[in-house]
C-alpha cells in the first residue's frame, strides 16, 4: 500500500512536526507493507499519482479539497491528519475559513487521523460516523543504558555549580491564540518559586525568530529570573536539552492548547531533563516523572532525589512504550488503515467546481484546472484568472457568464439559453439568458460587488454563494462544488449545503 502525506510546502518537510509525526514511523510502516511518502502540495500531481491513500496534513486551502475529490473519484482513500485545533469554535469569526475547509473535506473523507482524543472529538462533532484513529506522536530514540548516568550527572553538576539551568522551548507565537511566550509570561510566578532554592536560576528561551518581536522580547524581559534568548533550530534544541537540568512547560487551558500532544514532555524527559509543568494538566499521563509543584522540585533537589531518577528509568521506558512507541504507533496505524474498505469510484466522475470567494489563490485556480475541473468567479472575486464561469452582481441581480471553451460542458437543455458573447477581462463569455438581470432604467451604474462595502459583502455572501451553487448544478449537472476563501473577514458560505 502506498500512503502519501500531503504537506503545505517543501520547507514544511523539515519542520519538527513532520520529522516527529511521519519521519519516525516511516521505516516501521515499511516493514508492515505501507510505503509512506511526503509530498508538498505545490508539486503534487494527482493525475499522475499512484498513491492508494492520501493523508492531508495542514493544507488548509482549496487545493487539498480539489485533490481529495479528484483522487476519491478514482478509488483512492482520503482523509485529514489533524493536530492543531483551529476548528472547534463555531463562532470565532477568525477561524471560519478553517472550519469551512474541514467541513468540506470531512464530507469527502474515508477516515481521519488525529494526534489526541481532543482532536478526535472535533472530527466527531463535524462528521460523527467517520472512522477516526488517534495516533500519538512517536517518541525520540534514546540510550536506555546511559539514561541513568545522564540523570545522575545532571543532578550532580547542578548542585556542584549551584546553578539550575532551565529550558523553555517551542513556537513562541500564534496568529490566533495567546500561547507560547504568552504562556511563559502568564506562569512566570512558577519560575519565581524556584528562587527559593539556593541555586542561581538561569532560563534559556529557545523559540522561532518571528516570536521575538518587540512584544515577545518584552514578555521575556519581564520574567522573574535571568533569561537568555536563542533562535530555535533542531540542533539548538538538542544542545539546549543536553545542557539543561529542567524543562519548564506551562500550558494554558484554551482548546488549542488542550488538543496538543505529549511530544514536548516526552522529548524533554528522553533528553534526561526534569520537567516542571504548570496550568492545564496536558501531560497527566506522565505525572509519575514530572513536577507540577515548584516547591516540591526545590525540596527534592535539596535532598538529591528527583522524580525522574535513575531508579525510574525502567518505569519511564515502559510508560513511553505504551504512549509513544514508534513500533506500536506504526502497528496500530497500519491495522486501522487496512480495516478501511476500498471504495470504488463512480463510473463517470462528478465534475469538480471551485467557486472563488473574496480572497483566493492562483494556485487553487491552477489546481482545479489541472484536473479538468471548472474554476468559477463569484461576484466577490476581484482576481482576474482564466475563469470558466463568472458571476457578476448588479443592482438588478446576478448574471452568469460561461466561457466559450466551457460551454460544451453545459447540459444540453441549458446550451440553448446562451446569449451573444461579450468580453470580460479580455476573454469571450456567453451569458445565460435566464440568469441575466433585467435592465434598470435610470438605475445606479453597475458596481462590482468586490468593490462594495465589507458590510454589504458580509450580509449577502452566504445567500449569494448558495445561489451560485444552485446555478452551477442547474447548468452543468450535479458535481462536487467547493469554495476557495482565504479572507480573514468572517465570510460564511453554505458549504454544508453543497
């Protein structure tokens, strides 16, 4: 079986999430008859692909919908891999485009894979009967025999040097949620408690460059312990954890944070670090090896007996084996995928139609054209692509224009309703007479809807996109209709109805 993981970019292949989630189980899957490949969406060609299963990872735009629809109609099993919760809040206007994307993809999906039960619950609220598999992030490899001596050496060094080296590492910002450095700042009082020890507290913050804005740096500056800032790289993370005695991992209680995996705690512990967590008990299954009370940590330091000690290594190995074993996670995933019954594609695949909204991408247009689908401009679309169909708004209604090259694909009964051709952005289009708005004598001049006020567009968007969908199916027959909307404005399409 060939399993292809679709990711947002070539650069994303090198991100920690890809290396941890897929890179660590690739060889294990191969031994179980599943050949895993990771493909950037921009270079992936669904027409030439020979994959048997498609797993969509963080490709939150219409290209993935088009690719999924095309491959599904050809018998390929498709589904998302979800590990960031941008979907559970139905009223957060900033996240409407994410939720609309998942609603559309869920209707196409044969399965879903999630990193936590919290994410699985999100999928179930959208499509309850979809088979869902929770795959824990596989843990890192470490030398079990050397772990005990590493823990003892770090403890001895900390006490001899009278210096407690603390690490905070990870992505320090998010465009939608106050996480990362915000969490570090919010739980800074926990760090202050560490000063009750006789040790010099030195914190190293290892994070992405984007997070080190004026605001991010000011949050670090206000921390109650001496702090050093470094830019994150894979090597820098490995070096920091090797030199640190303690990893500080605060977690806020918002849904985005509660859906996270155990990966950071497992990585820190497997590097021989003690772990101090605060806030939401995300790492509860590892409680036997980590701290939630900084004073208890200080007390254990003074008596030289830490929760994660050389005597606990065997227990830790067993726990990680049950929660983050590469072999176990690969075996469970292979069993899950093998149980999903292949679905024969339709004799005649349904036409794929992509309706562009207020803000779209040329790559989405190119994607639907590459699979022989129709690219449609809604009245809100200002982009000037080589559209197959254009809907234009006027004071009198909505007009549907069909490109001459797309006219042969119309239903026979509809072709007779085409009017005389007219130019639209230099291309010849034929108006459908039944959709042409009546003339309004003395009325206001036509103003393209994408130039009208945000208030007008927000108020009319849902009903208009519903109308566009009905018109397309009436003209071309039943098909798979998707919306490409990248605007940060809360445009709500009726994707559920499509």
